[in-house]
């Protein structure tokens, strides 16, 4: 396992992160604890959860794991959680207001049985709450010792840039990470969000690096999902829905991943995870597993380094084909100072 810092902070974390969205729903408590034990044994340190994962059950399961394991197992863990979305239908039960975030964090700490979390992330932007209110609230959490760092999740490029510069203007603690969706199937963040994060010194924590399971090779062209898979249980599930994501480009990317995996003698999941983990700005790639077997496969990606030739194959197949300007070839000429006659 390799280790990197959370953005410009001094806190080191493993290059692979255990995501726990399945805890309490697709993975029962016993299975979740086995995953946590195996992840820690493999040298993994960053564990990511959220208050809305299984309506709080994920945090409760993690809290009981912390309470039942010796200090030498739990001390290396850097724990991250999130708040923003509702757990009830009360008028102030969602958002990034001081009122909601304070109650959400206190509730998370109660479920986790901890006095503080290492990384507290706002789960998405809130257009209703002044950003100044949110940033002052998060700074207050740091000063109170309830959190050590904070991060952003699902923010666009302009939103994260505004947050970073407003924090500096207010002389309050700034964010250290951004958690975006990022995979060989979702590369559009490279146009604005990744450059903005790099400019601000935020470390990226990619979620859904396997494209909702598509990049593991479990689905087949012209064969609707079946069996014990997420789309087998619900083909219309969320962003990874079969009819929505099953495009020609998706199958071309899958073919490229399969080609590289076959030539290296590794799984497709390992290839897809290794590609994301070595992208610019990435601190730690979030693994989501329903079973210990899936986790074991994903953990092997920690030791896989793709060659330049292999990356070129994957990059070509997964190119999201930006318009010529400002993100495509004409834009690249300006960004790289390749203007005609300019040398």
C-alpha cells in the first residue's frame, strides 16, 4: 500500500480508501467488520462513510467496529464522514446551514462513538445557504476539536474555487480534499474540476472508480444484467443504469480495459482502479465492495502500475471527446502554448 497526503495537509492516508456505502444494506454488520479488518490488515488507513449511508447504519457499524477492536488496529485509521442530505423531512433537516451541519455532525459523532472525525466533508453544494456561513461553521468545528480537516464532495470547478478563495479571504480553515465521481467512464471532470483542484491544492478522492461495476467486466453487450449484481437486481439503478450507461463508448472502454487486463494477467477491476489512482491530483481511490471477495480483488490494485503504453490505450478508448474549444484540440493548443507561429 502506498501513502499520500490529504491535499496540502500533513495527514498521510493510503492510496486506496474503503468506502462504506454498502454497510448496513448490501453488507451486514459481520461482513462489514470483516472488510474493515481486512482493509486495515492490508495497510489501508482511509475509511469513508456518510450520515445518509443506510440511514445512519453505516456509521453505527463503523462505531461498533472501533469500540470492539484494540487501539493498535484502529489508531492508524483516518476516518471521513459527510453531512448535507436529509435523514428526516424537517424544514432544516438538510443543507449546509450552521444549524443543520452542527446537528448532523453531532449525530454522526454519536453514531460513530467518537469525539472527533479526521475528515468531515460537505456532501454537495447548497445554493440556499451563503457559503460564508458554511465555511465559518466548518472552521468552528476545527477550532472546537470536533474535526481535524474538512473537504468538499460533488462540487463543480467554480464552486470549489469560490470556497477556497472565500476561506482565505475570511481567514478561516480551508478545504483539503474534493470527492468527485471519476473513472474511465466519467472523465469530464478533467476539463474544469481537476485543474481547479490542482490549482487549489486539494487532493482528489474519486468515488465510483469502477463506474458502478461496469469496469469490473460483470456486464455484457446486448445481454441485460441478471443475478446477484446491482443491475441484476435493478437494471434502472441510478447513474449506472443499464440503458443509460450502456453506450458504444462504454463498451469500447470495457474492451480496452479487458485487453490490458488480459495482457497483464490481472482483473479488469485492478486495471481500472490503477488507472484512476495514478491520475494527477488523486490522493486516494474509494473502493466500494459488497463482499470480502470483491474487496480482495480491489486491494490488489495497490501494487499495480500501468505502463505508458497501457495508459495510452485506456486514454484513447475513454476520451470523452470534448468540443474543439475551449476544452478540445484548439483549446489544448492554447493551454500548451502551441499557438501557430508561437513556438
